[in-house]
């Protein structure tokens, strides 16, 4: 009871909470391949279908227990089940005792397995895995010994009853596959043991048959989640690994594992969570496992830990030299799991680095090595510790028949070893939280609303995604488990490019106080609800949440009324959002190029909805994105410092020959240099445009060249005729298509230059990472650098720019070299919002390089930035980086992004764009949509051979994915008669193949090919990869039917037991 607090929920960190909405979560498990509820929709990057048994189990518990206690019961029950399973497994593997074999409670065959059970439950590795419990690891812990025991039972007896039991328990264990890499470890363990027994012990035909039966059972049970995951591995793994969060965290995670990857740490079962620092309710940071850190460093506990490891090694010795062949595969697994944890141990370190180089994907899925392998390690450790103790007791019993009582000391030592577990430190106290009842009222409100309406939860202060709540919850979130609608929650950013881009766009709109941009973000991403939760805090700065300014912004935007207000929670409704995820849009322009990352969609601002196209375009924006908030290798434009000017370059397609380059006016402030000493003195510096190295002569609509600028550029003049151009150039020819904009450097009051070597001293900015650090001035080939060196420390350097206004956009350049270890962290802190507008790592390059960062205009009256550098070293890894010159200069951001290339006869009438919301849309599950096309023509053109059907684009408001397919089906087709006949639509429906990217994120289909062969035409949209899950369910059901039909016949008997 010390780890349970009545009236609280076990919530926070990573958690699974289907109890907040069983119906929604059950649907998400059954139709899990396309996850509509996760932001803008995405292909499942894990295996949420595997949580189906957990959802059903929690539902059954909810019939008898209150909501708040359900997760406590689930986690503690799994912990108990793991212990029970280990008890019977040890009896089987060490003493050849079966489930029903009775022994005295004081017999050696009972007391040693019981000790092993308690050690498995309360060893330091297990404690670390349950301290911030996640269901996948709890299920893995519980079912690893249980399934191995049942596998042995079937392998030994061949009885169909044992096979049925193995089948049922395998289904119950499925939630361990929620993180498929954990299931990979589990499967490797099982089939290593079985394979060893077959190839080294028994080769009878019946044994092969049993082995194949178990293999096919595993396939049948796991296919419904495994087949979709294979698709994800091949199609979306790079999306996940290249997300901003993973860019910033992957190397850190590996280094934290490496910090505890030495021989001693692994032998003593110590993992990186022991050094994890967390925000505490007191408002301060402290070690999460503070009680355990002091406990395990006690000399007595250290001696006990060493003794346990020594006995485990002795157990391995006994198994080898007493030729206990049946334990050999467990020796292999013990060594394997030890090696996967001991990644900074001599010999193993080289193999790990080689594996990382040869198989990068392996490196990514097992970057959290401790969470994946520690339970297997603890399992094998327990087996050989028990064998070692059994050997010691046997030795003593030969000399004294009462020596069995020595085990009492082992029980006492184990109790002392894990004493904090029984003092309330088995479960992190910060996860035992009272959730305010108003959140249950909030869920009630949304359960009464239509399902098709995305919810933007604000504030979202950082790309890291995990919110902090003032009442104590911190983690991947809990509210979205109870929402029937899709939620733009930060937990979903790493799984989708589209979700991450939404964050960049909405963040820039909010922190630049740009209500027009904010409204466009709501329109573009079909956001229906804005949930403003004032309980969300920023532990780094109280100013960063911007809640007051956000609410003021919402009040000043027409069409966003307040729909719900309870305490610190307000819900606003965006009335303009369509009531369905399916709409028909007319007269969409084709715009290029499609971009990958961005925080500002200039095309959507100018044109409204559009079709993203890399081929023939109506409008082409050469610099559609100037986003630089990620790694330098992700820049989608070229920029170079050429001395007196910056060169912005891009390659435009040769197919644009004959089109017209529209040159927008420059904003006066963006091209004006203000004298630092006399603010009344200023000079304009206009940019120049070059195509394939030739200066472009910009003409006004009257074809008269514009005069040259005295500052070395070209002057543009705004045309007052109401057109959106200030100059234009006919692209009559091009060679390479290299478009260059030369931006003269603007110095003066709104610029800055720093020489890092002349800076103040660096400092340590991490009070919990207090290793060695220093800075020194060095000279390399006549260039001076400031060298930052760290070992187990954080070495920081700040440059304050208090006079830099936020109403101007800037280009920041940073010279750097990465000599050793991690590259240098760079952040731009906004003094107005007290948050990092940019945070990224500089290039991991030993040669001198210059990084470029675009800072868009932010709040008009905001002032001041701080350039922050951090030379981070984790553990024993040395980090050395050099910093050179740093500059910040204003740039004509609006001019660059406003450049566009159009067809000579281009005329845009925004009023011609119409959006039609179908009266009825059938949407029974996340992978299926069905609409009936209107009977009469809608505004727009119609083809002569398809009267009654307007040309237009059918838009599905889900992240673009090739798996979405649209089919034309006659209104009276038999395919629409029932749910099972609809499954055959991809086989017999007429596919609409013109699948396009709309608004650079969502799906669209041009309907020019639709034929009116019947009175009404229905269009069905299906997510084809969902059929993989259907096929998996079919295999699962088929195997279950096979077991029922053949029950009582066909036993697989006749083979010798592997442990007999």
C-alpha cells in the first residue's frame, strides 16, 4: 500500500489509459493501421492493435472497480503475474517440477524458486522499469516467464490442451508488442531456446512438428499487428527517425545508455534513469530516483549487489561445467542481454559501434537499450542467481543438514537490497496524481460533439510535446485517450511530418501575435476546437505559455466564439471548419514546389487551398519555405555568405520557361540600414535577382526597366493599380535554372557581430552534470576560434542582443567546428516570450563550416534575443567544439518568400474557389469514407461527356499517404449492400487514380475521370493497409478454429522433454 495513494490516478510519463473512453479506444485498437485521432492522421508507427487485450481487460475491471484505481490494479497485477510465472518456471527449469507437483513449502524445490521470484520482482532493473510504468514493459515482464513455461509444457508433452493454453496466454500477452522492438527481444528469446533444443538436443520428427506449430502459432497470434508494422518499417521509419524530437534526442539517449554501459553498472543492474532529472512539484529540478541513488551507493547494498552478481556468475559456471545442457540457451541469452547493455565495455563497445554502422535501423529501434533488454537480463540473471544459490545450499547441506536455513539470510539481504520499494519508491510518487474533476466534465462535453472536428490543445510551448500540468501530471498526455475527436497533441509530433509542421506554423503564429496567420492555420488544418488549458505550465519560464495573449487573440478573431468555460479551461469553436473530413473544392491552383518542412505557408496565404505539384504549375514559389529550425542538412534553400552580400539560391524547373517571374515590393524596414550612432541616418539596400548568373532586368507592367539603386541593388516600386505585383520578368529561356537573389548585408543598429574568442567566460548551466569543462583561445590557419571542452558537463556560452527588434526578420550565421563528441547545441532565446525560437545542433563536421538560421519577424513591439551555445558531454564521452564569428543581419524575408512564377495569362480570383460539404458522409471507421456526388452541377466547369458532375477536387482531411485509394461505385452497386461486401470495393470498384497532395499535407483526388453511368455516383475512399490487419485477424480466428476443430485429436507426442 505504500505505493498506492487513495483517490489518485496512476498517470504521467508514458501511460496507456483506455478507461477514459472505452468505445473510442476499442475502435482505435480494431482499426489501428490509420490513426485518425493522432493529430492530422498517420500510419501507426508502433502496434496499437496489440493493446486490444489490455483494453478489454481494463473494461472488465471497470465493472467492479472505480476509474482511478484501474491502472494501479493493472500494473500491480502484471508485476504479481511475472513473479508467479517465474516461480513455476524456476521449478521447471531447475528442479523439473511441473505446475501440479506438490512439495513442502520449506523444501529446496520451493524456497529457492520463491527467492528467485522475489528477486525477479524487486531487483534494481525491474524497479527502474516499473518506477515510471508503461504497460508494454509490464506485460513483457509478466509474460516472459509465463510463456516460456507454457512453451516448455507444450514442447514436452505435445498435448493439444497445452497448445490451447499457450494460444490463449499468447493473446493475453499481446500488449508487450505495443512497442514492437520489445516483442522482437521476446521472440528472439523464445526461439533461441527452442532452436537450441531442436538442433542440439533432439531431432525427432515430432519435435520439428511441435517447433513449427509454435512458430505458426506466433505468426497467427501476432499477424494482425505485425503485418502493418512491417509496412511501417519499410515506408515510414525515416519519417519517425528524422523528426525534430528524435534529431534532438537520439544521440543523447544512446550516450545516456552508454554512461551506464560499463561492466560494473550492468553487473549491478544500473540504468540511465538513475541520473534522470525531473521537474518536481516544489518548482525545482531533482533526481527522479533520488531515494534509490542514495540507497544503492550504501556500502552494504553495494556489497549485496556484488554478491548477487557473483552468485549469478557461479550459476553460469555450474551450468557449463556440470553440463546442464538445457540451460545453455539461457547462458547465451544472459550474455546477449548483458552485451546489449554493456555498450561501453571493452570488446563489446567495438561490436556495438560496428553494428550501429552496418545496420543504422537497428541503432534507432534499440537506442533505448536498457528499456528493451533489461527485463530479459533480469530474467536470465534470476535463473543463474537461483542456480548459484542452489549450488551453494547443496554444498552446505553436504556438511550440515540444517544449512537450508541459510536461505533466510538471502531473504533478509534481498529485503534490505530493495527496501525503498516497500517505502513507497517502487512507483514514482509524482505519478500518483489527483486529476481535477473538471477534466472528466471536459470529456463529457466533447463526447456530445460530432466526431469529425480536430481539437487544438494550447498552449504548446515546445516541440518536445510532453505537457506539464500545474496539478502534477507530466508526460505524453491523458486527455486525448478520452476524446472521441482527433487531438493536435504534442505527443503526436514525432510520428508525422504533417503534425510537426502544424506545430511550427501554429507556434510561429501565436508567438508573433499574428491573428491572421493563426486563423489560416486553423483553416488549413481543419481545426474545429481550440482548447485553452491554463493548467498547462512551462517549467522553464512562466512567460512562455502566452495564455493571456492567446485568449486575447482568440477574442479578436471573428467566428471563434467561446463554447465552454470552466475554471482554467476554455473551449473555443472555429465556425468556419467544415463538418466533415471530406469536401469538394473547386478551381484549386497547382502550386510548386512541395516542401517538406515549414512554419509559414505563403501559397496558402496568397491563394487559399491549392494542389501541391512538382510538375506543371500555375504558380511556383522559388523560396516557398525559409524554415531553418531543424538541422542544416534540412534546409530547402541555398544560402551563402559572399562578403558584402548573402546569396540565396534555388533551382527552378526548366518547364517554367515561358512563364513570368513576379517580383513583389520590398518592405522598407527590411532593406534599410540604420546608423548605430545616429538613428536619423539610414540607407536602403535593395536585393538583386540573377538567373543562371545574369542580372535580371525587372520591368513594371509598362515594360520600363526600373532604375538602379545607389546602394548596389535594384529598386522596386509598388504598382498602385491594385495588382499584386511591383515588377515582372518573362522567363524566355534558362540553362540550369539557377535563381539567385543577392541580398546586400545590412549593418548598423539592427545588426550585430560577435567574435567568440572575445566573449565572456563560459559556464556550466547544468547543476546535475558537474564534470570538467574549460574554454580556450586557439588559432588555426590564421583564424581564431574559441574552443569549448567538456567531460561529463554542460559548457554554456551566451551572447545578449538587447536592442534587436522582433518586428524585423534576420539571418544569423555561426562559424563552428566539431572536433570530438557531440556537436554544439545552438539556441535563439526570445527575451519577450522567454523561450527558444530556434534550438538545434550545429553540423557534426570537423572542417570549418558556417550555419545559417532564418529568424522571421515576431511580435511587433518585442525586443531582444540571446544566442545560446551549449557544449554538452554525457557520461565519460569528451565533447570538443570550436566557435568562430557570429553575425546577425536583417533580410528581406517578405520579398524572398513573395517571389513567384506564374503563367503569362495568370489571373487569380479567390472568389472562384468554392468548398462544398457533402450532405451525408458515411464514415464507420477510420479507414473508410463514402459519399454520394451531387446530382446537379455545382459551380465550376463540367466536362461535355460527364454532364452533371462538376470538375473539382475531392479533399480528404487526413495526412497524405499513398495507401489512401478512391473508388467510383454505382449508387445501386451490390458492393454497398453490407459491411463485408464493401471489403471487396478495392477489387471491383473503378479506381480514381489522380491522387494529389493538397495544401502540402492532405489527400485529394481530381474528379475529371469520374463517369456518370448511373443516376447517382458514390465515391468510396479506403485505406488499403488496413486490410493487413483484417488478414491478421483472419489468421488469428482461423488458428483458433483449427484448435477447436482438432481438439482431442492429433497430439504431438513422442518426443523427449528438453529439460528431462
